[in-house]
């Protein structure tokens, strides 16, 4: 067998890194750990997302939000998180409208939030077991993704 360096192989083949597929719980865990690294960091919640017209919700974003912290994580970007908008977060983290509302909305926190407080609330989304699965399913079924509950 002949050994070739990665640099040598790039000249003769297209090399694409293999990115492991993360579960919903793993994605949320990476996000929570990032928030917990700076628990006193002041973040901005998304403003009253339940009142934003449905056609505009997917593009909703705020500088310095918990979603910004998620997007700052190279592992989450490599796994497919494409921005810090609400729509990308709903799709990437497989969040229901009620879950997003409960964890990201200004009506739950006020004008600002601490990263540590957001981490506690977001960590509940990674729950496992039948109850967590049922809660997630009910959030999708009863409220649908566009609804913020």
C-alpha cells in the first residue's frame, strides 16, 4: 500500500470531508454548551415572534440572539446550520413553533436575556424518552410549524 498525503491526494481527486449526521439532541447539546460557556453574556430574544406575519417569520433574526450563538459554532455550521434566522433554526434543530416561542421569544424574557438562562430553557428541548417525543409530536401536530402557539 502506498501512502499519500492529503495535499498529494487533492491533486488527483476531489476530497470532501465526511460530516457526521447529528441527532436533534446532539445539535441542541452543542448549542446549549456554547451558551453555558458564557452564562452572563447578554443576548437579545426574538421580538414577539407570535405577532410576526407568518410570511416573514422564517427570515426573522436579531443580532446577538441565542440563534447567533448557535450559528457561531463551527460544528453546527458544518452540520448544516446555514444562518441565525428563525426559519433555519426551525428546520435545523427540528423545532416546533411552540418550542421556538417558548425558548426564543421576548415575551418569555423581556428585552434581554442571559445566555445561561437561555441554555436552561433550550436544554429542555433535548429531552429524551417517550414524554419528550410526545411533546414534540403534539407541538407539530396541534400547532404546526407556522404557529407560535
